[in-house]
């Protein structure tokens, strides 16, 4: 995920430390909240969202200077409501102590694993989904019994201010704290001694966050995006693929961490895909400039970055198709139409950086193995999308590629499935939230051995030459060597 500010490694100041210390103290007073307490906190989060829903939608629209309320409902609020419901439904089962197989060496004892809250979780929120990417990990952290501190994005100030107001109304400062501010606050925040940090942003900044967290040995969950590829097989109808991809790429004007970043298309279908994709986008967005359904670029700086990347591609020989159905002039706005880049090469910035906007490079391939190899030769992405009806080829792509998640004949929707973990791999991130894996991510799996009244160790204790010890060791070795 792009467009987070770069954090300098500096010694943290003390502005945020008292709030964290207060949360840590509160956690120590109740380090093992019951299922009822956790559900009650999740219920309050649900009530807060219901009460603030319309104001949150308006705040996001203000921050973007134009984003559809339907889009915010669909890709921010609805998934959070689903996530809260899912966590409430399953957390009792997840909290249960897990009995484990006890080795013969511990005869007379029982072994189990207890899932314990970590403590205080720090959550760093990006600007592109300033509600969902703050409150979705929060729901997982609360389900696991943790407290939390949230750092909102300075590029979504209206949403950040409202989120702070909302949380303060429904939670005490002993439960959840929201802080706003710029790069200095973000730098200080990531260097605080949290019990876990969740960061969503660029790979570059994620590396810096990880270095800062390492000073406190704080574990991290990093959701970092990357260049998520699409592979379309020659047998798949190109118009159908274009239609499905256009729906996902158009959301938030491509400002999504799992947005399709480039398309690998059979060489003889590059032009037909470009035409079909252009037609599908034009159908969704017949006009752009005053169309509330088409999201603006978050800042002028981000718009200029995208324009520079388009200019760079043209300068290096690419053919760029602008999808502007009404032939509008976007001067004085942050609207940027969708751009299709044909003839993209590895030296162009659109193929070096995560695009994070309405630009879609198309790359030709000759054989499926060539497309797979291209993906594997580059950094591991947060998502991979493959279009094909053939099960054997689908299995082949899944087995031979590495990515945080996969959609087959679809894009992006895996992020909305609460019963599956969401996270990256390699340069696209580490750790998970959502699903049982999210609960485990925010928990410490504590191993426990419980010995009863009978103490078998006294019969095999030193001096080691006793007959019972020798018989026990020889029996164990003979049994285990058979493997």
C-alpha cells in the first residue's frame, strides 16, 4: 500500500507515553477479560458505528473531496459490521483451552494451551480506507481481549477527528485511545512499547516501522500491498474478464492495497482486453468530473505522482489510453480518469512502484508458464488474481505462485471474507487479521503442563544407572526409531 509518509527513526518523545502507560495499567488490572466483557466491547463498537454511520460517510467524502456514500458503505462499513458479528459469534470457541497430547515422559501430567490477550495493540491507519483499516483490526484485537491505541492518518483529518470523537463517546481512555497528528506523531507512535503493532502502508515505511518496533521487541503485523497481478488465460472470455476487473479497479479510483496493479494477457488479446476494459469502465462511469460515484485522488501530491508516472511511461514508449467518456477537463479538481498503459516495460515507474491509482498496465505473455514465472521473479504481492475455468491450471497457478491471497475469476473480494485470514507475504507483509488466525495473531498461545499427585520422575531420576531409567529410555528409543 502506497502513500504513507516516511518515518524517521528518532528517539520518541513523551506526548503519547502517558496514554499508553494508562492503558497498560488498566490491562494489568484485568489481564484476562471474560467472553462477556469482550462481547460487550464489540457491541459498543457496533453501536458506535450505527450512531455515527452517516457522519463517517460524510467525513470520508470530505477527506477525498468526493467519494460515493455507496462505496464507503460497501467497502468500509459493511465489512466492519460483518467482522464484529463474526468475532462475537466465534470468540467463545476460540478462547477455549486446547488440550494437547502428553508425551510418555510426562506420564501422570496433562498438557494444554491457553490463549491469552497480549495487552495493548497499536494500530496505524492509512488514508485510503480510514474507517475499515482502523476498526477491522480493532475488532480482532478486542475479540482477543486486548486494549488498543489507534493512530489515524493525517491525510484523512475529518475522518480521524470524527473517529476520535466516536471512540471517546463509547469507550473510556482505559480501553481505547485514538490519536491524530502528522509524521512526528506517527514516528513517536511506532516507537512506543506496545504489545503488538498493526501497520497498513507501503513496504518502504513498513520496513522502518519494523525497525522502530524492534527496539522494544514489539511483534508486528504489516499489511503492505505491492503490485497485485492479474493473469488471464487464453481460454477465458476476454470481455468477461475485463468486466470483472473493471469493477474492482474502479473502486476508490484504484486507491486500494489489493487493487489489480497490472494485467498479464495472451499476446494476441492485448488490444481486445484494452478495448473491453475501456468499455466496461465507461459503462460504470459515463462522466467523471462531477460524478460522485467516481472517487477523487486523496491529495494533489498523490495526483501529481500518478501523472508523473503516466508521463514517464509515455516518454519511454508506452501507448497510454485515457478512458474519459465525456471528454471532460479535470483542471482544478483531483479527479483522474482511468489510464490503460500498453507496451509497459520494466524500466517504467508504473512497473517498478505500486500504482495505487487509476492506471492499469497490460503486459503480453505467450505461455501460462511465462506469466507464472514473471510473477515469481518479482516481489511477492498481497493478492493474485487468475481467470480460467480449468481446475488443473487453477491448481497449478495457486501451487506455483506466492501471494497473500488469491481470487479466481474475481478480484479483491477475498478481503471481505471474515472466516479467512487477511495478510501479506514477503515484501507485501506479515501476520494476519480476520478469522481465527486473526484471534491467534492477537493472542499469546501459552503452553501449560499440569502435574497431578503422582510424580513419575522420581522413578527415573539420578543416579542415571538405575534399571527403571535404562528400561524407560531403551523402550522410548526403540519405539521412536521405528519412524
